[in-house]
C-alpha cells in the first residue's frame, strides 16, 4: 500500500498542506471571533471603528495568505486518486479502522473474483463453441452477439413451416417414419418409428424439441384417450436408458438460431439406433454389459458404446 | 419376444459330474442364473398333446395320417395353439380344447402322448429366462431353456446378443441358431414362433425316450 501511495504523491507537501489547512481554519475562525466580539471599548467612537476595521482587515489578509499557501501546496501534493488502479475506491485503503470496516479487502476480493469469472467464462465459451456442429460453429458465435433478440421469433414459427421441415427430414431417412400430429393446439407431436427397433415420441414447441420418450417397437405409445402418451416410460430397461441418452442429446444439439438444423441433427443421431441390438460396443467389443446392449451413440461419430464404456 | 429353446441333447452335453440327474443339472443352471443377478419371477408351464387323424377320415383321403399337436403355454393363459409339423400354427382361445373333444371322429388323442415342461421364470434386465424340466408321464426326460429378449421384435436382429447372454450361464455349450431365426428375415416375432420351437424340442425328446436319462450327458 505504501508503494501505491508513493506514486505521484509528495508526502512532505501533503503534511505541509495539512498544516496549511489548519492555519486557514484558525485564521477563518479569527475572522469570525473578531466579528463576534464587535468594537472594543475605546475612548472615541471613531477610535473604536478604526481599530475594528484594522483588526478585521488584518484577519482577512491572513485568511487570504493561508488560502494562497494551501493552493500552492495542493499543486505539489499531486493527484493520487487518478494513478491508483482502483481509482477513488483505492482511497478506501487509507481508512484507519480496517477491522471495523474491511471494505477495501472485500473490494479487492470481489475484483479478483469477477476477473477470474470473466476469464473462465471466456474459456468455457471457447470450449462450448468447439463442441457445436462444424457448419454452424461460426454462425453461433457471431449471431449470438449480433442478434441476441432473434430467439423469440423462432418460437412463433408458422405451423406450415414446421410441417415442411419435418416432412423433409422424413424423406431423408427411408428406414425412419415420422408421423406429425397436433393433439394439443399448435404444438406438434411426432411419433418416430425407426425400423422395427423402436418408437420415439417427440414433443415439440415450435421447432424446438421439448421432450422425448423412447419405447419398444411392440410397446403401446397411445394413452387411453387415443392421444400419444407422453408421460409413461418404457417397460424395458434398454429403452429407458436410450430415453436418458436422447434427453442428453437434446441438450447437446443446441442452436437457437437454426432450430431446423437441431431437429435434423437429432434425427440423424437417433437413426443410428437402427442397429441397437446388432452393434457391439466399440470399446469393449461385447454386446452386453450388465444385461444391456450398447445404448450410447457418440454425438459426432454415431458409434455404439455401453453407457460405462464411453469417455 | 425372442425365445430360444435348448434341446435336451444340448444341455445334456454340459460337463456335469457322472451320474448327475436332470434335476441336479437344472439346479446347476438356476444357480448360475442367480449368481448372474437374475431374479425369480414365478413359474411357467408348456404342455403338448398329440392327435392322430382318425382312421375313418384317412381312408377317404388315401393319405398317411398327419399329426396335430395341441399346446398350451402359461405365458398366454387365454390361448390354445394347434400345430402341424412343418405346417400352419393355429392360435385359438382355450375353448379349442372342448372343440377337440367334439372332433373325436376326426382327431384322436394319442395314448400317453402328453409331454410338458415346468420350471421357474427368471428375469435378468430385459431378459426372461425359463429353465424347465421336460417330463413325459412320470419321468424326467430333459431340460428346456427358453430365453426371451423382450425389447427386440425381429429374431435375427438380436441373435448375436442372445448368444452372448446364453454363453454367460451355459458356458461354451450353446447351440446354433434355431431355424426360426433364419426363416424370415425381418418378420416380427410372434408367440406361435415360440410354440413351434417347443414342438420341435418335444418331438426330439420323444424320439430319445428309449435312452435312460442318466446316460444323457
Ligand atoms: Zn462396452
């Protein structure tokens, strides 16, 4: 702290300035003392007036002199506050009652903490950008900054647009059939049938996937009222596991600016389950681990792994 | 549904100690299953009765009599299965038994032909394993092992997976793929497919009936 103060601060001048202030204060109080006391007893009225004015003048002169001296010294003292990295808040370090008001140390800690936070947030943002889809990685970084208010508009896409996107995806994958319905108003629900392996119920909000449930090919996907049953889980452990992984995939494939790419990526990933019972684990080479086939599919390579065999 | 039956012969090749009975082999198998982590889930029973075409109808058609098998499976308590060897499998409800009595003139029950397998169901993850003792009359003739992998509906899709599972409790004494796996490539498995396999297993065991059980190893 001594280092900080010595920069640009003339301590000698500082001490002199303080005594100059004291001098100024006492000369000012003398002026008021003089005014308070008024005219002293003198033989003649004229003599009284003369003595008072002379005394008053003297006092004003000394105020003037002390003020000038203080101004001169204040230029010598310099401007410590502007050289301090924390600007005026750095002056808190001069507070002598540190124990009662540890404001300065708290301030420094908060400053360091916020610096670190910014640094780590920067690192995390860099890493997360690497994880996103290649074709859209740049888009994400740029558009997130420049068009921060674009997201709400994608929530109100016209149903026709959603229909088009889904039917295009449906045509992309012959072994996968997608049936779109809107049992509850504008939000679409998809029933995806993948070969003779599994069925997936996908609950959409506009073009965003809200929820997904994976069931067996021979399991019932409808509730008693004839609508898609979006709540009950599969009776088979293997499909419960795949449901968990599909939910993870929803969190992975995130691209708020291009929801159609997200849906397409998710469906591409989902399609790799066509070999759910036929693909051995790419790590241990086995079909079964704890009675389950490799239920995990790598987000990029789409390779099959057991839940415990993936990195 | 993905049942798979181990014929008695295959199981008998398990390296059990000299003189081990069918019952002891069943115990060995179930102990292995329990060690694997499989849990008991009740019992099961599959039975089969053989019917001959009655002599009176034979003459008019001038053909050799066909055998018909009428089977029940506790897994489908409301159904009755009628099968011909290499022929169609009829799935009816249990009233079919009454009908067979009325059809005495055309189909006659073969004497002492009833064969059945009874045992315990085991659940391991999504696998359902049924180890049963096959009996004809009073005597134990062999062991049936049925493995069903519920999540998969196409038999050929999960054969490798099933084989790995079978090896985990049968060791190296696992059989080749049953014919039903190769027949129809992507057909959805049905209960009738299970019954056909049980019928084939029972027929095999009937032909071995002269062989004393203790000799099957
Ligand atoms: Zn593995």
